[in-house]
C-alpha cells in the first residue's frame, strides 16, 4: 500500500528539550485501546500537555501558540521504552513529518520509518544549535532534504548531513512499503522454509 | 572457520534475503500476539486482501488490557472488551491459536510462551511488545516489534530488520545471598544507562548467569530493552534443556534428543568478536532499587540518591525533573522511606519462582497496615501452581490476596492503577512517569525486596529482615 511520498520538509519546529522521553509519555497506555491507527494525536504527550482534569498545562510547548510546525525537535534518547507503534502514530497524527534528536531509541525509529515520519539524528551540538535558534525566534525554519540527506537551520545557514539506510530512503521517497516488498518475496520464503538447517 | 557469536549463528540462519547496505528479510519462527498491538495489523492485511501466511506460527493471548478480578464476568470497560473481542474475532477468522480469557493457558504472553515450550533455543521470536526480549533466556533471538512489523509477519512470516551490533556483558562469580536476578539486571542497567545498549543485541555470559534458573534468566533478558538494547540472550545449557523437556509444545521423545543435540551447538565460539564488551563482578552487586523515572536510575538499596554534583551537566534538568516527580531530594537516603503499594507481577517477575520467593519470605509474617499489596500471577498456569503448592494460603495468611493473570499495574491499562502521588515498590520493569497510573511513583525492585517492603511498610534491605 503506497504511503505518502517524502521529499523536502521546510517548517518551524516544536521543541521538547527533555532527555529519555519514553513512549509512555508520548502516548500513555490508557489511550492504547483503539483498534485503528487514527486519532492518537489528540493524546500526544497527554500527561505533560493536560492536567488530570483535562485542562491544558501552560508552558508545555504543544500548548504554546508560539510553537508550531511539522518538525518535532526532541532531547537525547527519544522514544525509549515500549514498542507501541501508537507513539509513532500519535506523532504522525499530530501533523509531524520529521522528528529530530541527537539519539533515538531503536524500535521507535523503525516505527517512525514505517509510518512515513523521518527520524533525523543530528549531533548533540547541532541539536543545541537548533534549540538555540528556536529560543531566538520560535518561527525560525528548518529545511530537511531527504534526497540530499541534509538538515539546515534557515536563519544561520548551518547545515548537517544525516544518515539513513539507502533502502529506507528509497521507500520514503517513493512511498513504498516493507509489507508489499515482503509479500513479493513469498517464493523465496518458501524456498527458505524447505532448505533451512537450524 | 571464523569464530562466530551465538547471535550471528542464529541471525544468519534466518536471513531469507539481504539487501545491500540495508535491512534483511528475517524469517520468524514464532510470533506471539496480544490484543493491544495486533488489531491494526489484521486490519492492514485484510485491506491488502492477503491471508495470514503461516497461521500455525502465531499464538495469541489477551494480557495487557484484561481485568485481574472477576475474569469470568464480561469485561466492564467497553473499549477493553472491544479490543479483547477483536483479538478473538481476528484469531478465529485467520486460523490462529488463541489462549483466550478463561483458557487454562491464558496469561502474559512472555510467561505463556516459555511455559508451553513454544520458546526454544535457536529460534527467532517476535511480538508487538518490547519485553519479547524475555525469550532470549533460552538462547533465542527475541525482540519487540511495532504493529507494522506485526503486519509483516502475518503477511510473510518475515520482517525487514537491520542487523544490530553485538555486545557481550560478562558477570563473573555467583550472586551473594539475598541478591537476585532482578538485582543483577537493575545493577547492569544502572551501569550501562537507559540508552547505553541502543543499537546492540546483548549476550549475557559468565557464571552469574550460568548459575541462574530459567526464571532468573528470563528476568535478566526481559529487561534488556530497559538499557535500549533490542534484546539479550543467554547460551542454552542443561538448565535450559531440563526446563523445556516435557513441556506440551516442545519436541518429544527422540525428537527432543535430536533437538538437544542441535541446541548444544548454539554458543559463541572462542575468539568471536563483539562490538562492545563489558565485564562486572557479581561480588559488587547488592539488592537494588530505582529512585527516578527511568530504569537506569537505580542504586544499591543501602545507598543514597546521587547528589546533583555527581550528574553530568547536560543531564541535570532531566535528573531534577525525575526527582521532583518522585518527591525525592538529591542525596536522600532510600532506607526508611515510607511506601504505599507493593506490586508483585509482570512479565519480569510474575513467574512461579517469584511467587515462591515472596511466599517464603512472608511466611509467618504479616503485611504492614499501610501497604496495599497486589500479587498478580503471570499466567493461569502460574496461578494454578501457586494454589497447588500452597503458596496462596501462605500469602493469604500474611494478608496478601492473589489477583488473576494479566499485565495489570505494570502498565496500568486496566483498572489496576497506583493513585497519583503514591509510592509503589514494583517487581515490574518500568518506572516511567505515569507508567503505573497518572502521577504514580514507581520504585523497581526484586520480588524479595518487594516482600520485605510489604512487611516493613517502608524501604528496607531484605537481607536485614531475613537475619532478624
């Protein structure tokens, strides 16, 4: 099933400066009872975003109108913990196309890639420069070019290359999907099943 | 032949197709599913119009969302009921074996697999749950996956995976008296940090692991993900074979002997190279407790919470936020702090050996009045065994009540929530903010420590209570 194609995203960013943000924070377990992929964005960072009575908590970046955009800028070790893909769905559903961090947890990173959200791993120094640029001007824009594998702070022109597996890059740019790829491997899988030794 | 790691031997034997510079299509021997991370995957294959490729390799049980009291009654929470019903419906429609609510094999998916003998050395095992790493205790490559990957397995019995790097963690020497497998892994995570294992698959080696029971090994491998590692495994040995022998879904008779001969080859060759090696001494490990909001924030129960000055500058804000959430101060001593709840259960420590340990400790003692204790067996079989062995009676005499199997307060998806602001010593795996309920404050510990805390009503070193 084709996904949305990913090329270039140029946008301001929402900064979440905390480290070790786990997927229980991104989407708490009590919101995992849905059986579809949609609607999780409303509860993204639920317990940091709303108090127990459901009122928005002032000061949390997603509640602050000065921050907006399709890029989520996060602290180190973002998305650790539970494998729930609902975390990636929530990020996607809230309108983010790119997540930037100096370090991602493995499963979350895979889950993002499988949902057309690009995880961009930058150096700690570059992440700091991005947080600083937002502090200076919350409307400052960043340009993420997947084809060239670069991320640029538009206000300063500072730019950095990022890694992505060539296979995943191809998938994102063309909107391909691993599941179709695997379904097409079926005869190879059958051969494997017959010839395996372990 | 070049010396090879156990991990490489199993991984390489499961690669169906490798993409240059990219992931491999990895064949999956055993796929476990539960109600929370599978419905969207079934919807996905149905939308594509494909059938489940190898339904006989997938096994299902509801665990995350089920109530732990009155399981014979219809589930009260409409959304939970819908999700559990959906699992039943999907399994029936696609010919997948289901251990449903009230089935004698129902339970936490990572307790059920090993118990039935579904989990075997040399296998690749996945489940839409990060604690799938548990099954690595048998010398299997086992790890958690997202729902898109669940869909991949349903559709093709494969997933696309980049090969992780390899780390070996060696712990020499036997554990001291009163120090358990849980303390061992909490110690390792406190040294490696909550992110230090990211990108790696871990092999645990050394006599500290070799002398552990299978239950203990499962506790260790279970928490590999808490240092960021995708999974962890331990080479199979006689302890492993003895555990598997005679289990319902394990090979039987001559087939079992043949399997053991094959399983005996599953070890890391001498001279094999790891990307990273860590070595610890078991003599340095004591009963552990976490004080913060990630499993890496743990320390010896007898020591104090680190001072702010000892934390790296870049991590101080997160450290302070964690202590604020916990209502603790940097430098605080842990011993003597009052506790409100004790939770014994989860895929980390909800096995029969864990219940035995708690029962042994509390026998003839009484639970402190200020403690609410929840003891949740990991499966229906564990529950049955606890009754048969008389553990339930011992626990009840000490003031504890056994609930019914499920993930329960480990992630508080059902009604088993620790109230906001309350302190819970838990045998589970995560002390994240709100993990056990909004505002709940979790301190991770071994079943032995949890039992001691339940009796004392405050944080105590279990060794001291045993001696007195």
